């Protein structure tokens, strides 16, 4: 575990939030307000934070990929991105107060950065997308300070140069939009070298902010039907959607196995 992990926080002023186990992945029981407060407090104490917003697909992939599972255990904070994970907690006898979509958390971090003059680095998406996303975010958040950006279609030979660039710029917040689980595995490998106070994987958020992809209506998330909206509007995601019935099966199996 890295310096500044939740175990170390327990000996300081920041009380570690309780966790619930979802198929072997620890998810912190936090509301959005509590999460944002925790991130501010950790920054105030000089603790680095790698935040993961985990949905059902990521949990299933972690069950099939030991390296990913280990990476999620190394993250400082893991919250429930999606109603499926919240449902799983209740089904398994636990509790998660609410779903915390990664894009919404990222937008709150952007607002915080603009208000507190924190710098943000954007890494990921196709060439040109980050620039469009930044243009919109700066228009909506006057005062937003952008440390830099780079697309996510880089070769392995370019990675070290990107890491050195980020390290040199010293951003306060790093948003990584490489898609899951690539972004989680990338942060697991590099978080210790980057020197950033706060990093979070944000999936396809840049595409939404750039206007390339339309986000599902809020009501679909409230009803647990965001997956259906994505399937209808983005049929090429069908293969990835197969993770959802596997997730439900594994949760139900775990429930009855526990009995």
C-alpha cells in the first residue's frame, strides 16, 4: 500500500469510512458530500489520493483479472459508480448510501478546482477530444486552471515522457479517461511516480463534455436502467454489457453461498 492510504489515515485526523465487500472488492460507504469532504481533508493533510468509481462491469472484470483486483485494493478510496453496485450491497446484507457516478464526481472536482485555484491535467480520449472538453469546462467554470492535456492514444514508448510531463507540471488534480480497466491499471502502475495529490479515472467523461456522446438521462440511473439507454444508443457496447448478467449471477450466488 502506498503512503497516504486509508490505513495510514486512520491514525490521523481523517477517520476512514466503513466499507462493504462486493464480490471481493471493498467499496467505501460514502455519500457525495462525505466523499468530497474526505478528499478536501486528505488534501489538507498532504495525503495523496487515488479515487476509483467502480461500477458492476469493473467489479466483474476484477473477478476475472487478479491484477485488476489487486489494483482496486491498492486504491485509497473506492466508491459505487452505478445502481448495480448499490443493489449488490443491499442484496449481500450491506449498505451503500447512494450511487456516485464518476462523471458527476469529476464535475464536482472541476468546480472545486475553479473555486480554489487548483490546477487540473486531462489525460485520455481520442486526439482533440480533451481540448473540446476543456473549452466547455472552462466556459462553465470561470477561473479553471488547466495544467495540460494529452490524448489517450499513446504508445508504450511515449508513456514515460507523459509521466515526466505530468510530474513536472505538478497538477493538483489528474483526470484519467483511458477507459476501464486500462485507467485503473495505469494509475496503479504510475500513481507513485506522478506526485499528484488527487487522481481519478473518469472513463468516457471527456467525450460527454466534448459533446461527442450524450449522457443517459438522470431518471435512467435512478431506475437502474442506464445500461439499457447505453445499449440502445451505443449498440457496439453490447459485448461489454454481458458483464451485467454475470454480475447479477455472481451476487445472487454469493448471497446463497453465504447462507
